[in-house]
C-alpha cells in the first residue's frame, strides 16, 4: 500500500507582515474573517485523504498551537495518524533551532525514518489555495522521478519574486532560477514538494554536510535539477503565498468581488477551522453594509463597505469603515471614520477618531519597504483615544497589556510603538 | 434529566422530521442548546436527554456533546431512548414514566439531587441558585415558577403557594385561573425521594408525583424572574425568534454564551446593493437583496430584488430574484423561485397548494406562513398568509410580469 504523509512548514517569521506577525506565526494570521492561513493547507490535506500531518513550527508558535489543538476541526484527532506538532527540540542528535526549511527535516530524521509511508508531501503554512493533492500525487507517480515540485504560472513581471522552473516535454525540470531578473519561463515554484521518503532522507543528509542552513528552494531543488531528478506539476487554480502586507491586503479585499478566484462559497466542501461560540451577526436598524464579509459575533450599527470583519467586531452608530480589515473582538466607536486600515485583534477605537486619511506617497518611517501603499496598521490590543486623527502609512501599537496610546495625532508615515514592544 | 421526547404537534411541519427540541432558533442554535448551556454553566456535567420522537436531528446535534464540553470520561451527556428491558418494552408514556424507565441510571448515580428540565424552552438560568434554595428549604421537591398574565394562564400548570414558598394547589391548564404563578416544568428532586415516588406505574410528573405530595407540603416553589419562553406553537416560536431582534440578551449575556454545534461556513457576504436592517444574519449567508426584521440561518441566499420582511429562514434556503417574503417561517433547503410572493396576500387558492394536513383556520398560525423543509416553489407562485405548505412539496408557479 502506498501512503502519503504531509509536513507543513510553519516556522517562518513573516517579517514582511509587520505588526501582524509581532505576536503570532504567519500561518496563524487571520484570513477571510474567520480562518487562519494554515486552515487552507490543512483543509486541502484532509480533503485529499491525507490523515497524517506533521507541522514544523518555531517562531511564536503559541497562537498557532492553540489554534491547531489536537486537530479536531480537521478530523485529525486520530488514534493512527492525525496531527502532530514538531517544535525544535534538544535530543541525542538534533539540538538546535531549525536553520532552514530542509534543516527542519534533517533535525527530525530519526522520527522520519520510523514513519510508515512511501511519500512525503511537503507543504507551506503560508499559502492560501484550494487543491486536491491527489492530482499532484498521481502526477508524481506517473512522472517517475524521486521528487516533484508544484508550479504555477505567474505573469512574467512577477518572476523575480519566485523560483522559476523551466521544464522539458516530460515535465522534468531542466533549469531552476531563484528570483531571476528575467526568464523565458513563467512557472513559479509554489514551494510544495513530494519526495520518496528514503530519497528525501538521503538527500537531506548528503546536503546538510555542505549547507548549515539547508533550504529546499536554495539548495535541494537546484541540486535535484542538476541531476534531472525532479519534475514539475502544474497547478491550475488560484494560489497565493502570503508574503508581504500589501499582498495580504490586496488578496483579502479581492474576496469581496462578486466572483472571487478563491472559492469560499460555491464549494460544497467548506474550509475547515476552529469553531467558536459567538452569537450570530446582528445588523441594527440604520446600518449600511455594502460589499463586505462579516463574521458572527459582530454587531453593526454604522456603515461598513468593502471590508472584512472577523468575529466579535462592534461598529457603533455613525461609525464608518471602508476598505479595511478588522480582526477579532475590536470595537469601533461612535462616529469614527476608518479607511484603508488593518486592525489587529482586541483593538478599541475611540469615538470620533479619523484613521487612514492622508498622503499615501509618504511611506512609513519605521518600515518604508513594507508600508508604503496607503494603509495604516494598528497592533493588537491597542486603545486609540477618542477624537484623534491618524494618517496613512502609520504603524500604531499600544503596550502588550493593552494600554492606550497618547492622545495625540499621528501624521502620515509616522508611528507610535509602545516602549515594551520596541526592539 | 432533560425531557426531550415531545411530539410538538402544534409546531406542525417544523417538527415533521425533527424533535421539537432540535428546532433551529436564533440564527445558529437549536432550542435544546439553552437547557444544555444552562447546565454546563451551572456546573452540571452529568446529563441525560430523554428522547423518543424523531430523535435523529437531536442525536446529530448533540453527538458526543463536544460543543458543550460534555464529551467527558466521567459524566457527560447521554441520549436515552425507550428500549427493551427484558419483559418490559414500551414507549415513554409520560414524563414520570420516562424517568422510571431509566431509574437504574438515577439509582446508580452518586448525585443526591436530580434536576428535571424540559428541552423545549429558551431562558438563561443559573441552577446553582435553585439548588441553594432547595437545600435551604429542606423539602424533597422544588418547582420553578414564574408570574404570568391572566390571558396566558390557560397554557400552563398554575400554582398557588403560601408565603413560605409551599405549593398548596396546582391546576393543569385551567380555562381561567386566579393563581398568578405558572410552573415552568423545571423540577428539582431529592434523589432518594424521587426513586421512591417513581415506583408503581407513575406516568406523569405533575399528576402522579407533584399533586399527591401537595397535601403534606413536600413541594416548594422557586420563583424565576427572567425571560422564559416555552416553544410550543408556531406563534410562540415566531414571537420568541423576532423578540431577539429587540432584546439580544438571551444570546449575548456576558459569561453565559449559548454553546452549539458550529458550522465551517465562511462569513456572511454582503454584495453591492444589499440592504439589511434590524436582522440576524448567520455565517455563510449571501445577501444581494433586502432583509428587514428577520432571522437568517447559515447559508441562506437572498438574490437581488428579493425582499424578506419579519421572517425566519432556516439553513441553506434560497430566495430568488424579485421574490417577496413576509411574516413567514421557511424551513431548511427550501427554494423560493423568482417573483414569488410568500405570506404577502391574504387570500389565494389554498386548495391548489400542497398544504399540510393540519393547516387550519388562519388563527392557528396567527397569519404566519410556514414552508416545509425541502419544498421547491416555482417562480411567480403566490402563497397566501397563514398557510402551512408541506415538506418536500412542489409548488407550481405562474408567469408574472
């Protein structure tokens, strides 16, 4: 019998998501209101009949491990198989942080050897897409190489953000370029792989001697391409790697289209996630909602347009929310006016505040490379005092305990980060 | 012990395929969630649900009790249906008989008190206080009571009590009554007393246990002042549902969430041009039309130009373009074709429609229109007010300009 086990890489720091990953791992960042990013990959696994999943974590894994629990929402609380979280650990052989994506495997080789399976499917916890991995596995079996990588067509202008594969007529990769300036191919590696188990172990062991920070994209794939041992599976659906804050914001708001490319509604098989006990959404008399996704537990008395609200958000009378993403349990005070803002969990916005208006051409002084596209980001548990104005491209975060920020306007591109969070 | 075996005849087709206690309520709950959540919040984690009528939906809903954290090694929730006991084999004949048929469970329990609840009521109650009251008064039975208006008294068991909270008279559903207090069907018994009292063909808790023990003052009454509604009929279901739009405290009480089985549906999606006012909208709904003063359960679709007013729509039903729904209850998986009218006109040709056998004079449903589960209504159909349309029916439409 041939069996596939999945490994999900969920240890990345996700620095380019700015404050959103200040308190959580990237796979645990909320997406589409009620989901966490990792839900999409986990759902793909169980819908593809993979019932043994190992998750490699490392960076602030508390919220991620809390979310995953014993895997119940994905029916992965099983006696045989099921969900397992692999933290970096001390041991007879391994005793270090994971220093690269493939190094995480190196450090778990003793366990890997004991697993009963033929194939290892390596996935990322940072991707949003819906896929049936059985197609990938079928392709891999037919292609007859010991490894395969999933690739997706991207516009040529985006090639420099990905690893780009050139394939021959049989699907074997003949050339692999990491973030090329220009390329004749537009097949980007999705960072998902299938390996024959024994082959994975021997390759990782061999290359670890050469590279301490052993990485799939940087070391293993080029090595296999040189030897003609890896083929490329073309994935045809919607696929998104949550890389930058801008990409996250744009992909989120794209869900508001009448027919978005990511299928959440039409599908008979919903994305699986942790259930909660919020009461259903209440829309009050006088509220206005247009083009928005709004979760349970929300109470809307004001105006919401082109926005995504996670569970438990309150929008009071006269408040206006536009082009914004608001995470769990926030409250937007009376007559507050909010546009182009991403608000993390449990934030309290005082009445009459005005946030997100200004000159989008002034980038953030603190993180100019991530925050330069006309949004303001408010960190978890921040309290915004009433009446103040916060411009655009701002970063605002109160103290860890949920302190209020000073009652002072914040100009475009400026920031306020509480002392205990500065590093 | 939660009594959940009633047939709920007055709820007509809403209980054709489900137990009364499993009727959807408040946008995401089932009625029994209130009794179960009250128990769990009150620290009662050893629960039996006594079911016998159409229990499938109830069993599906409760499962192992996980949503209430009742999937426990010790205690937890079990669903008890009538079974063969050697020579005895019969349905639960009444409330006391249902307890008697499960007397082993009561006898083997280490608890010294037995709380008997009804699974078809919505209210928030901390049973701790009831237990304290019961222990303080030292009598074997405590019933929970509430003051009700004279016009309502014929629906209840009415109680007369003394100043020291002893029950001295009990009249079941009197035509009219001067007694102010109604029994809510919530009883707390000393276990040993109950074991004795159940002996010898006892059928009904009220007639066979409560009333016989009034004379020796064994029954105390505990007064409950909060909101409480018994979901016994279509008008009471409709009233309690729409009341949530005015007063949400039943589902938003701090520290007292109502636990229920969750869905995996995406958030509610509101399209350009939608208008929603004073309504509850559950996950997975997709709203393009107008919704006013209504409750939408998960996965409901409201297409452009459709208008839903003062209505309750159960999971996954679809209301197509230009349809008007007013003062109606639409069960699950119903498809209401475009340009139809449901509950809008007061007169029509009911004989041409697949009405439920118990669809009666208009006052039976107080003019509320009810559409049964899985029914398909073709475009342009007209379903007059107060009608009950069968489950799994086909309603022909007509072309409408």
